[in-house]
C-alpha cells in the first residue's frame, strides 16, 4: 500500500507539472498566479471525482510557514472536508491517541520531502473517527503537501480480500510444494538404496580381491616349494 500510495501521489505531482506546462503554452501571457489558480481548479475537480476501491482519498494542504505553529498551512483541497477548505491548520493539533499528525507530517516533509505516518481522522462521508495510514509528499513549487490516506480497517479488509482471492493459488503452491517434497523424499530413498547397493558391491569386490590375492599367494608358494624340491632332487 505504501508503494501504491507513493506512486499515485508522485504521479499526481507529474500530472500537475504537465497541466502547468499546457496552460503556459495556451496562455503564455498569464502570470504564475493565474496558472496556479487554474491548476488548483483542475486538481480540485480531479480529487473530487476520484473513487478508490479501498475508500482512500487524496487531499492537499498548502504550507504557509515551514516552522509550524498556528496557521502553518491551509486546507486547500479535501473531498472529505469540502466546507472547511480554506481553513488554517496548526501543528499543535492532537488526535485522540495523543499524536500530533500535522507536526509529524511537516517534520517528515522538511526532512525527506515525503513521509508515511498514522493518525486518527474522520472517515469520508461519515462522522466516524478511525486510525488512518497516510502518505504525504511535497510539491515544492507551490508549497503543496499532497496526501493520500486510508482507514486501517480498510487495509485489513483489502488484505483479507486479497488472501481469499489468492486462496486457489496458495493451495496450488502448497500442493505443488508437497508433491515436490514427496518426490525429493522418494529420490533420496532411491539414492540411499543405490548407495547401500554400491557399498555392498564394493565389499563383495574387496572380498573377492582378497580371496584372489590369497589364492595367488598360495599358488606362488606352492610353485616355489615344488621348484625348490625339484632342484634339491636334481642336485642329489
């Protein structure tokens, strides 16, 4: 999910760059403020219209003061708080778990340009407050923090749905693994018998070699004794 949200936010930043470029090409005489106003209208409509299967959504805060504190940022675009757009935010805000989400976000943005964090927030189209996972990234040209967040319970549901949808594949992998292990076991047993048979054959060959050596030695001794006896007889 982190990588998915990161990609969607970073892609949105790329879309903003493209929109700025198109507007400047169509209206070369426009000021940067006019371009920004039109980009804001476009991105607001875009975020209002987006619907994600995991019930996540995107929003934008515009930083006014990187030092934080009261009125450090403006709630510029938020599909879940449309009537509160334009409201000034404070890094001193504390959620129900005692965390300071805006401060955590701002510090992460200042340090790395992006941040992944959790906080308690109101769900979209509901007064229910739930714990959310949020990925935020800075669009520095406009001092915009672009974020995408999702309720943790939706992450759990997505994980569960993914698990059950992949169940046939999981079972197939497990069965395949079991068959592979069985085949490996049979092969090991076969090799064991093979090795045992080779060891027995080697023992038999060693025994035959020993008997052969003993017979050769006996034959040598016999011939030696015969030749010695014959020589003694001839000499006598």
